């Protein structure tokens, strides 16, 4: 396998840092942290570059909060300067990783994403009689730092760039507890090994994909299972042979143990393809797909909150419109027009004036 060099030189190139700053501010121009950085952008980038070159760069502290939908997770926001650096790192890594990642992996990658993953699953359900879905237990909190750093070194030779990647990993804040023993561990192993990546970092998403890439190649190249799709830690295997899929209920957890990961065995379900699968926000069947029930419930809660927030000026009409159009774009990828029309009947928002957003049922 080719190992890449001279990446740190490209990372600290001024044009790369400027591009990273532009990408970091996308959709966040009105935030105070963005405006402070942008006010003195040239100086901030120069200082960041100097810290990188002289080896004095240190990540800042995260701002954290818990979310409880669709499940309880700790969200961590890095300081804005660090987010600019994360973009600079991914600018260099993305084309390299994209060449090496398996085509059946859909998270984060250009030309793929959740909609493409759902379409791929539908094609697999049409071509196969059965499907088996896996969900990794506490994936981001469980990612082992030693194993992840070994993955870095299998692909990268540049020592300065590796030191920076290690620094980003080492700066991860404490995550949700995921203490678990694996084959070969002694009593204190779970406490001795550092693990966990912050959910919210751009680098965490790419590192997580990198961490699971061996699974993709093992399933498709070693076991020769072509009916496979993965989006981050959620993956589905399809096949016409029910017995083959039953064997995976044991072999996949054994393989993941090598990465110090475990699956929710109680959620393993081998189903006929006609029963469909809940995956990346859709309920997908061989013949159609629609918005998953839990996604619909979350949207209705957001809709009620936006109505209240608009009346008290906690959100602008423009923001409401953006969020509605974003959800419509997601829902419109499936066979959800009747649902959209039903929900859109009540899309009237008030902030001292009446704002009526045109719905599909209006025209």
C-alpha cells in the first residue's frame, strides 16, 4: 500500500489555510466566534500557521451539551480556530481517503451521503431475499486511540502530519462511558486504554470512517458479500442465502472485537427484504421508501418549537423557511408526498405578522 509523504507542507500552505477558513464559516457567518475570527482573519491564520510550523499548536477546550434525540449523545464544539484547522486537515486527507475507502461506505463523502445510501439499500433489497442490520454499541465513545493511530500509520508516512493527527486525537474530551472487556484483556485494560472521539468534530467523522474501513473490505473481499451498505456505524448486509447471514451474527462481532467494538446483539434481526429496513432516516422497502416514523416525530417537535420561537423572536422567519425547505428536501427524496401535504396544512407561522410558506398542496 502506498504511504503518503509531504502532507504537512501542503497542510500549512497559505492557500489551504484560506480555503479552510472559507469552508469553516459556511452557514455560520452570523455567529460571534466566526465574526471575531473573520475580523482579523489574516492575522489569525498567520498565527495558526506559525504555531503549526514551530510545533507549539495546542487544541483548545470543547463546549459540550447533551442531546436526547434520536438517542442520548454528547455533542462537543471545538473552538473556532481549531475548526478551521480541522478543515485544513480534511482538505488534505479527503482525496487520499476517498481513494482508499470502500465504495459501499457512504458517510461524509462527496457524491454519496444518506440519500445515496438509502437508494443503494433499496437496490440491494430488490436483488436479495433477506437482510441483516448491525448497530455498533456507543461507536464514537468506543473508538480506541491506539488502534486509530495505527490506522494512520498504515497510510501516512509524514511524521509532522502524523504528530498533528495524534494531537487532535489526544485532545479528545472525555466521552460517555464505554467500559468493556475484549478477548486478551486483563482486569484493568478498559481503564488503561484511551478511547472516544468528540461527536461534532469534522475530523471525528472522517477518522470514524477510517476506523471502520477494514470491516468494509473484510465483508466484501474476504467473505465476498456484495450486498452491503454502511453509513457510519450503521450497516446492512443482504443475501439470498439466509444461512450465510445467520453465520454473520457470530463472525461480524468477532471481527469487530479486534477493533475493540461490540454490536447491539439484542437488535440483530434477520428479516425478509419485503419487510423493509429503517436506515438513514427512511423506512426503505424494495418498491418504495418513506420518512421513518421517528424522523417524522422529531420533525413535528421541531415544527412546534419553531412556531413558539418565532412568536418570541428567538428565531427569524428566514431561519424557519430554511429549516422547512431542508426537511422538505430530505422528505422529497422518498415517496412522502402525501405526508408532506398533510403536514404542510398547518405551516402558518406568526411573529406579529402572518407568514405562510407555500406548501406542495397549494399548487
